[in-house]
């Protein structure tokens, strides 16, 4: 970590010395500050609980959380350094001084405040290459894939990413060091990214993409959590190739978009006598967006392959949440506006869902621990007045397969939700969100009991600046 920080600081200093004009022009107009404050007051029988409620454990939680993010951009139109910080807390949680490890995160709202808990989201330098369309970002930065965040969405990673365009083609190349452990030289985890998009007309685009994930962090015990035990416990290395396509086009009143990705590679156990496991998985998505009356309507279907882990193949897509050891949320599919089934588009510190968020009941990985998943959703939103907007959404979530020996059904849940937002002033919105989910038999416990249905209500304040 220290070596990485030194390299980043050297890179920033190199850019500063190479472009002395930037320093001469560092007037107040070259400092841009942006960010947001968001607060949510919760009432729920699920959020803030340790597990799904049952008839013996159901209780109502009421609490308030807040998030403040602040982004500093220093530089010019050709080069800038960025520092992005965050502070999260629940009202009344803890106060005073520092706490070790993870306990220091997301606290500080109790009487007296004064908790040491400000977090760094991003620290990087961005610059344009002179006389080209190319720009480069070096450092700890936020990146999202072209698959709606399924592989990685809004994930903060240290690396080098460069983009450019040669009309009608745009492209991105990237390298990120996700983990660099200290046990041995090869106990790391690295991501390589190559993306292209061809847009021959205004309403038509086609993308060809390749991601490669090199996973050596599990060669040594105690570095990262691993894939299921059939892959040799937590001691393995893996190489996963992820070619895929994206497409979007106009079809009458609707915009049709979709993507597909296939994954192949090998998981190699370290322990002697264990066979390699082949990765063979795919994901598919199709979405329609259209104007409907005074508002907008969408319908989307998502499918991730899965298996029962009985053979020598891992058949669910691997994401950056499959081996997640960081605070979580590195895979973040949220564009169907679910608040309970999957990762919410409005998450602050309390991240809970059935699958695919950092506090997922079935896990943070959309691959569902090898089972895969499928999801369908529809929604409608419109302006009700010039300042008031509303939306309604419905979605269903299920596992593609059940693991060998599991007897529960694949159905995970059905969600209905609604939302209203009112604009009080420029950048300032208040609103309410309500959601109800019918919990499926997938979550039956060992006694065959299905958890109680889940509900939530939120009052929300958001100021973006």
C-alpha cells in the first residue's frame, strides 16, 4: 500500500513539473468543488437487522443515516488532480476519537461527534495527451464496466485507464491492481480492460469488449476469501477471460439495448491431488426504454448462468464481488430501481438486499455463489408537476440453479416499490420511498420456514452541489 502511494505521488509530481504553466495559472477558477449531502430516515422490518425476519424475530427498526461526499478538482482543462472524500454515519451511533480497523468506518453521529472517520474514495491525476483525443487517468479512481455494473460498478480501484476516439469509434484501455499482498511476489489480483464502441449513426451503437482477471491472491492462506471449497479450499489461482458485446438501437418509439458476455478460464487449486476447475459461464441482458404518455417506461430481463457445483466446472459469471474482501459493493447492478431484491441506486451506508449488494442475504456476488440468477423488472416514471416527480417499479428475482443437495426452490422474491421526489431549490430535493417484497422459498430455513415478507419506508433529503 505504501509503495503504491509513493508511486502515485511521484506520478502527480512528474505531471506538475512537466507542465509548469499549470502552477502559474492556479487561480481560484482552477479549483472546482462538487459533491452531495444525503440523509435517509428509515422504518423497516429488514434494513438494520442481522437477517431476514421470521415470525419469531420480526421487529421494526427506525433510524437515520447520512452521507457526505466532497470532490476537489485542481488544475486546468488539460490536466487536473482529484481528491474525493466521504463521511458516513448514523444518528446517535458513536462519538469521540478513532477506532481500529473496520469499526472506524461509518460512525460519528452520537452526542459530541468528533469521530475520526473521513474516508478517501479517489486520489488521481487526469490529463490529456497533447494534439490527440487521448486522456489518461492515473491513481485510485472509480470505474464501471459496460455491463450495467455486474462485473464491477462504481468500484474504486488503483490503476491506469486511458480513453480516446477516432470517429465513429471510441475506446478504453485499462489496468488495475486490485490487491498486492505481501506474502510473495505473485500473490496479487489484477484486472485488464479493453473496450471499443462503434456508433455509425446517432441511434445505433455496437461495442466489443474484453476483460481479463488474473487471480493469484488465493495462492496463500489468509489473503482473500475464495470460491467454493471444490476449488481447493481458499488456496487457488485463476485466470478468467471475459469477452462480450453491447448494442443499442432505436426501434420505433423504443430504444432497445442489451449485452452479452461469455467467461472462460481455469481455477487451479494449490493443494496436490486436486483437479483444475474450468470456468464456463455467460450473462445476457435485454432492455427497452420508451416514452409512454407523459412519462417513461422500461422493461428489462437479465440472466446469469449457474450450476450445482457437482462437476469440474464453475458455471456462474465471476465478478469483482466473487472474491470480495474490501468493504463491498464492487459489483453494483442497480438500474432496475430495486430497493430490496438487489443493490439499490440510493444506497448510503446501510447496504442490504437479497442478492448483489455488500449486505446481500445470499451474498454480494450476483453469481449467487455458483447458482447464477435471473431477474425481470419494469418501471414507469414521470413529472407530476414542474417540481414533483414519481416512479413505480416491480421486479422478480430467482436463482438459475440450486446447489447439489439443496432442496429449496429457486424463487428469491418479488418486489413492488414507489417513489416521490420534490425539488425545493436548485440541487435540493426531498422525497419518500416505499417498497414491499414477497420473500420466496429460496430463503426457507432448515426447519422449512419461509421468512416474513420485507418492507421499508424512507424519507430522504438530498443536496447536490
